[in-house]
C-alpha cells in the first residue's frame, strides 16, 4: 500500500478551526464563521487533490495510508494511530467536506442573529473532523475514536439551544441511545482482538478464512448494533425525530448527509466479516427492511416538516442497510444511494430551514400553504430534491433506489420476492408522504398567521441549496454511467457476477417502481389538493395514523421494555446495596460504637475507682501466680 504524509491534513484543518474558535472566545465572534467555513473547504480541496492522485495510480496502488504514531503497545496488543484512504473512504471524504462546506456557508446567514454563532461553527468543525477520522481510520479502534467524536459533537449541536428544556432533553436522548449502539462497537472490537488477535481492517480480512463462523457472526451482530444506533435503524431509531430540535443546518449535516450514514459505512467497510457470517448478514437485511417501512409510515403522519424529513431519512437509510445486507452485489448500490441521498436530503433540509426562516420558525406544515409564490427559489430547489427522492427519471434517486429494488428482487426465491415487494411498497409510501410535504408547504391556499411574512432567503442560503439541487439532478447519472461507482468500488467488495440472479430485468423494475410512485403521488394529491387542509390536525383519524403520529409507539415500547425494568432493577440494586453492603459496613461501625460505649463506663475519672481496680487486678494476678506455683 502506498504511503502519504498529507492525509492528516484532511482531519487537522477542521480540528484546528474548532480549537481556535473555542479557545479564542468572544474575540473571534466577528470572524469565527469565516474561519469555520474555510477549514472544511480546505479539507475538500485536499480531498480533491487526493482523488486526482488516486485516479493517476493503478487499481492496486490506489489505497494510501499514513502512520501517525504508535498508539497502544501492551503485550501482543499493538495498535498504530493510522489513516487509510481508499476508494470507499474517498467517497465519504468528499461527501463530508463538500456538503459540509455548503452547510457552513448556509449557516453564515441562517445563524447570523445568534450571539453564539462562533461556538456553533466550532462545533460544526469539530463534527467534520470527527467524521473524517471515523472514515479514515485504518482500524476499528481508530474508527471508534471518530465514532465517539461525532457522538459528542452531535450532542453539542442538537442541544445547541439548550436554554429550551425540550431541546436539552432531545440532545440527551440522542446521546444515550447512541451510547447503547456504541457498546456494540466496543464488544465487536473486544471479540475481534480475542479471536483474531488484531483490530485492523487489513489484519482481520487476512484471517477471516482461519476464524470460526461463530466468532465472525458475533462480531457482525455487534457491528450491526453499533450501526443501528448511529444510523437510527430498528430498534435504536427513536432518537432521530427528537434530534430535529437542533438548528436546521445540524439536521442537514448530521441527520441527512453524514453521521446517520456512518452505520452504512461501518457495514460496508466490514464487508469481509458479513460475507463470511451469513446469519449476521441476514440480520442486516431484516433490520434494513423493517426500518425502511417503519420510517416511511411515520413520515405519512408528521405535520412538523423537519420530523417528516427525519422519518424519510430513517427510511432511506433502511434502503441502504438492506442493500448492504445483500452482500457483494449490494454494497456499491448502498453507497450510491448514500451519496445521492446526501445531495437531495441535505438540500431538502436546507429548504425546510429556508421555509422556517421566512415563516418565523414555524415548523407545522398545516400553517404553510402557497409558499411557492413567495419563495420561488426554495420551491424549485426543494422540488428537485423531491423528484430525486421519488426516483423520477432522470433524477438521482431513480438510479440509486431502482438499483436497490432490482438487487432485492434478484436475491432469488421467496426472500427476493419479499424484499423486492418491501422496497416497492416503501417507494410508494415515500411518494405519498413527500408529495404531502410538497402540497402542504408550497401549494394550495395560505394558512399562516397574520404576523407571518414569508419571503425568499438570502443568497448565502439559497446558493448552497441550488448547488445541492444540481447534485440531486445529476449525481445518480454520473455515478451510474458505465457502472462508474460499481467499478470504482469493485476491488474492495469482491463483486462477482455469478452471485446475481436476474429475476426481473431493470426495465421491469423501473416500471414497477414508477407505478408505485404514481399511486403514492395520486393518493396524496386527491387527499390534500382536492380537500381543504385543516390548520389543526384532525382527531378523528385511523388507529394507524394515531400510532404513526406517536412514532409507532417506539418511545412507549422503550419505556415499557427497557426504561421501567431498568429503573426497577436499579432500585432493587440500590436497596440491596443499602441492606447488605452498607448494612455490613454500618454493623461493623455500630459494633465498635457499642463496645466503646461499654468500655467508656470504666473510665469514670475518680482516683478511688482507679485505685480499687489496681487493687483488684493485683489481687487476681497474685492469686494466679499462687495457683501456678502450687
């Protein structure tokens, strides 16, 4: 593998920006946002330079590494702090820094009236640095550092406006649920070292054939737990909707383009483990399929525009996870959808922020209506993202989502039919709730309050939206042209044509997908365009709608199954500690106190008492001697 001494700059630049902005304090308020934007932009430039070098090398020489220092050396456990840039990680580097830079530019205007804007940019830079470390680490332990770093940064950003108790609670909820997933990654690292003797990607891959299927299955399941937590997949998805409490640029960066895709990265990076552990791989498919429908159903009932998009993100990452669980034929398509999703979903989140900016931070879509007349640029850019997520040709989602649907059907047998049907159903539901978002927000009659004055956002906000809209239109075509992305990632995923089963031809899949999309759009159109939209959500709705409004009861489930039993167990342990452990300690102390109290009576302070005791003691001693002598 080729070595490079410049990979560290990808991480060092945004990390330096975060450090300066945090240490400079209020002195950096006037220029902090400029520095904060230049740092990820510089990393993006370095990433483009590394891509140009990679393209100039042969396929075998494209991966490059850099050893920073010897990190851990304890007995046989040796880990270097090292970086790896290959065909997979360069995709994420460019996505993180490219989309991240656009979101920084957007934030300059969006956060212009916030007195803590400098600190906000510091946290954004910290997040970018941690995310880059996550995708550039050459071992699971190095990845883990970045994994925890993005967890910390997301906690800080989600709860940025923590003066509002609900926002502070949302950030804590995201932090705690992510820690549950992080335990999975910790256990995976421990099992890998105990069974394989190394935690590096290359080292584990070399020894997969000599490792038992049971150990690889255990590692794979633990990695899936980690991915479920970070990517809001079943059953650790409950935090994502609440995380919309943070500023909208946070939602675009963390919950659309980067952090929530980390789980997909972890699974695809660990492809050699899952390929050798069919049970763990099957669980990945099941989790993805459940979450795909779970998020889509929630999205149908949300009136909060950001929470509707959050449910959509959950569902779309379900598509990616499902594809990643289909093995060598699915890994590249999971990454393709991840990249196209980064464009259209980040663009729609920024569009939602633009709508909120013009509507006094109102998030209830039932209080919108007819905004296309007042916010034409936001309408067009958001609309292009809408067409992309629906999979309408030639927009980005058409290429990436259709390939996942086709791969699902071609899995073969009942499994393929079932998975293909689920992905098609998900496409139809997606079309319904995204059309609902478009109609409630941009069409119909105005339903806002008199104090609202909708207007188009400043150019620093709509320019990033326009660039992301261009990606929503063109990225799918560019990545699929001549199987560009599949061929680019081919050396990492060991893709074999003989694994493919052509149950349905691509043209048939596209026709089925577009039919489902048309049905979803039509239902939404007749439900919301032909009828007057109530400004207040009606109470007389179906049971499914009521449940979907409550996120399919996921919070109640977690409370009943985990929180309450956990609290009861904690209380029982506390009582046991107080009765047994503390009781034993207190008993020893009380014994000493009682003994002291008894002996204290001997110390009366009277000389005659002491003389009498001396006399009695002497008499007893003389008597004892007399007995012994006799």
